[in-house]
């Protein structure tokens, strides 16, 4: 409530103002202040990544599921004939299974534990690098652990404890350990003889008997990749781990050798997982999960989960699908540089031989959103584009409306024979039955039959072109190139722009009747058989419905709403953000994202509403780490593009805070107290038509005259915590490298405006964050003769009599009331 009035010269508008600096208790005062200035994009950050589950395929099922923490996914697995991947531990990651009595039998019960391990570090820490720990490591130790020994020739150690201090009662050491090579570790406890035996690569390397037996771990979790479930880096293991299993029995030497031989065999007699299940594994962690922040294209084909694919962060999920029955959704692909057709968001397939068969079919529903480019859009990429090309590729050429496209009309299927860039099949479908119309769904199928050396392309159920090999037989991609659709797997080359739905790969050539049936079913509003059932009945090795939801989405609270929703990449750590009492304008539970200076960032893409010129404000609360590993570290960035001809940034560079674009920048040395501190710093930068201005904690600290502000960047994205992806940016999303300018430290409440906030508004935001508002809260002025109200937060109310107060609807600061009867004004919090 305000306590004084301001009469003439402001006419009949009466303002009630405060006379003091007032601490405010509103938990959302800061966001209210920000939103009152209509940012285009506003990201609260601090979003936790979905839990990453280590799924148990053993007989006890989900009861023995674990949780991956700070690990890397998708490393090549231990099984020679299986595409199953493994988990990589970097010394601080771990996989934790909550305590379960079934994994901790008494010494009177036999058990076996096994795993495949591939260390990348040759030496051990003084305490030993623990690959798997199932011990209570406080007081008198109990349980067991696999430990990597310092001497490679000493290999591995299996330790068991019997509650007699911290020294193992059993230590069996042996086998070779070579960094970069897999070792098969198996430990067997035989309760009948109180004997433990360690096997390395199928060979028993030692046994020990312990009178009275070991003492089981009574309550601690089982930990993979570390010796401790709580402390990151405790005896941290560095390397890959795969196929972890536990059995409530003592496996025989014969069984163990069978496991080793199966894994090393190119043609095992049965799948590894079937062998372990037959031997009674209650726990079997395949370690094949993908990062929980990744959206996985779920495979419904015969490869099962081994054929799951990965959607690139930034693809648009769950757009309306192709099938006439409705209800299902599709995936939308886009291009970072629409002029040169570079930089995209492909769906990346696992590199499996089942995608490289001598006969094959590919099927999908496609809806192109752009004209075929000279640097063509790639629908499916499954070829080696090197000196001697192998495999096949499907290109988009000109639409039916195109004007004399250089590469022709329709779709272009190319198959290579392994000699130079010779195409033994080169079909272009033309602009008649084989053409396409931009913005319309089309059922597209390509096939190749080795027996007849004939390829065919089908459009909407009808064969529109066939060709017999002209330069010898087709040679499949030998697996040197990762296949993808929607562009090249590297995310930089030949992206497709448009929607895709119901994508399938087959290891044989579909018949014309099958293709026709799929099209008829998909276009029927009441098919006799659900479309997905029909496709599955024809045994695709991979079938993706393309209906998955986006993962790790950060919703935009700004005026562009969902059009500028963003995606957290590589799961930044969640930390406490600015919180009361120091930052009383924030909710007590406010969180922030801690970016690691390496690969974590917020992918914002480049929505049309964020690609603007002229006045701009970039704003965020930051907690910089003590050091930045990159010379430039972006807090908020648009680009820079590939040659830095377009860039907008709020960043730390060379020890300075900087706000700017191609036309100039304002810079201020980062105070020492900002680095490595628990304090939060409010940063804002503006261009108001004449100069860049930089603000720290509400105070202007630097200016620089510049002719221009925000610039159009048509070929690079926005990002928070990094340089926005540019068309040729390599290594995204997992390994973008130093060129990505990833920030090291915490960021929260990042905002982008297409206006220049005034110095008073920037200060008001800072004060709102600290929970104080300066005298006066609500101001009245008359710039250019127009009565104008300014305020820093809350809701503007008016009254005719100081008794009845009503909210003024749909107004934001600054506000110019219409001329008329006298009114009083105040703010409601």
C-alpha cells in the first residue's frame, strides 16, 4: 500500500507512492518483473533430467533396476556378434542399485557375480579403482568388491570382507588387464566349501577358502563404477562396463567358459542373454540404455530394442501424423542453414549389419516443407561417400512446382558398387506420378532385390520407376558409416526439412502387393487392421512410429510461448539457484542449471520470432565457476554462424563480461568475487539504438557506441550456456568441443527481449530478485507530454475513490492511461 499522493502537474491521474526501500516477501517477484516487460523467451532452467534407469532383464525384473548417474552411454559393447552397447564411467559416474537382500545372500548360500570390464586407465588409484562394489564400507567392512589392480600383469582383484576391520578377509588377484581391451570377470562363492574363486576370461586365476565364511553386506546399495553410492569419485573406475549379472548359485567352470566363448564368437549358437537366463541370472544389466535426456525412436521391428534409434535434440516432436485414422503423431525435421542446406536434426540409427543387407526395402511417409535444394536434402543416408562408394542414399529433388531443377524432379535413389563413385542404380522419379507437392503427405518406398539386381521406387502405393543394375551388383555399406534418416548422422550435412512418419527398414524387397496394401491401409479412415500391425506382419528389422515425445524440454514462459521451447542437452547438473533470504524475490525452491564448460547447454533452435534486428536485451542470473575452460564462454548466444558474420552474445571472454553483436560490444572485467562463489550475479546487456550497455547487479558498468544491435543470423541457432549450433558445427550433441563455447557455471532465469530495457527497468529486475524495491515503487512521469506510469512488479490497480480497487486489465509497464476521469493507482502483490 502506498502512502502519499502526487497531484498536479499530472492532471487528474493520482499516483500513490512509497517513501521507503521496502523488502517484499513475494516468492515470484522476480519472474513477475521480467514478464511485465514481455520477453520473447524466458527460461527458468534448473530442470532435472528424467531418471536414467539401468533395466534388469534377469528373472527378478524391475525389483533390481538401478539408476545411472553421470555416465556416458552407447559405447561399443563386449559381445562380438551383438550390437548391444555398454556404459562408460569417467571416474565420477556410477550405477546404483538400492539394497536388495537377494543380492546379498548369507555365507551359507552360494552365488556368482560376473561382468565385462574394459578399463581405459592403466594405473590404479592408491585405494584401487573399484569396478563393482557390494560392500558396506563403514566401520567393520562387510560384503565384496571387484577391484582394478595397479599392475596390469596383476590384473584384477576380488575381495570379500568378514566384519573384521577394513582389510579384506579374502583377496584373490590374477589375470591380465590391458587398457582398451575387454576382460570377463566372474567371482563364485561356493557355500559348501566356503571357497571363493575368481575367473578372468574363462580361466580360474585363484581360489581362497575362508573358515566361517564372509559376512554379507547388510544394507548398502550395489554400486557399479565406484566404491560409494554417495561420493562422486570414491575409488572411481574409468572405462566401460557391460553385461553385469548375478546368480543365486555357484556357476560351474563349464558354464563360465560358455559365457566367455559366446561373447567372443562371431556366430554364437544362442544369444548371450538367453544363455545367462538359462543359467538362472536373477540380475542381468545389459547396460544398453541411452541417455535419459535423449528421445529414443522405439523400434517395433525384429531387432527389438537393439534397433532403437536416437532423435537429434532440436527436432520437433508430435506434430500431426500421416495416417488417415488420425491420433498418431510424426516428427518434424528442420535445417539450420536453409540457403546452403547444412546443419540438421537427423534420427540416427545403430550401425548394424541388419541395415546393410544385399536386398532391402525402406518405407516412410514424408511431407517435404521446402523445395529441393542444389545441395540436396537427404531423406535416408546409408552410404559411404568416400573414394569408393558403397551403400545407398535417397535424395529429395525438385517438387512438381519447381522450375527446371538441375538434378531433376521427385526422388533420387542411388546405389553404389564400391568402385569410385559409380552408381549401379540411379533412379530419379520425375514430376508426374513420382513427383511430390510441398506440404503434402506422401507414402514413399524404395526396394532392391539382389536376385534380379532391380531397384524400384513406389509413390502412394504405385511403382513409379524401376531400374536394373547398370554397373555390377550393389555393394552394401560395410558398416563404416552410421546410417540415418532426415539428414546425415553427423547433423551437419544435407538435412531434410519436413515431417516423417511410420518409417520402416526391411532385409528384403517388399512386393508390389505389400506396398499397395500399406498405402491403402494408411489412407483408410477405418482400416481392417491397424497400420502398425500390418507393417509388423511383414517383418521389418526396424519400424519407427516417430511419435515419441521430446525429452528434457524447458518451456518458454516468454511471449513466443511454445514456438521457442528449448531442450537441455547432456543433462546439466541441477543446483540451487538464487533463493531467500539473500534473493528474497525468488521462490525458496528456485533451481538453476550448472553447465560444465564441455558439452552441456540449452538448445533453443532459431525460431522466426527470435531472429530479429535492432534493440535487444539479454539477461540472466549467473554463478561463474572459478575458471572457464574455453576462451569464450557464452551465457546466451545467437550463433556465431560458421564464419562469425552473424552473432549476438552475452558472455565471458578473456576475463570480461561482454554484451554485443557483430557491430560492437560493451565489456567489463569480471570481479574476482564473482568467480567460484556461491553468490549469484544478475547480468543484463542492451542495445537501445545507439549504444550497447552492460549491467551487473542492476548497475550499469560499461557502454559502447555502436551503429547496430541485434543482427539476423539465418544460419545458426540460439543457445543458453553455449554458442548456438551453426551449420557446420561438428560433434553435436555429445562432443561439440571448444568451438561450442560452453559456459562453466550456473545459469538461471535467462531471458531474450526484442526491446532495450531502460536502466531503471534493469535495476528494477535486480531489486525484484533481491526482494527489495527502491523508492518509488510506482512512478509517474510525462515524457513528451504523455502521462506514463512505470513499476517494477506486481499488478497495477486503479480506484476512483480510494475505497474500491480494481486490477487494470492487460497492461504492462510502462503504461499511458487514457485521458478521462480522475484515478488513483497502486500496485497489488
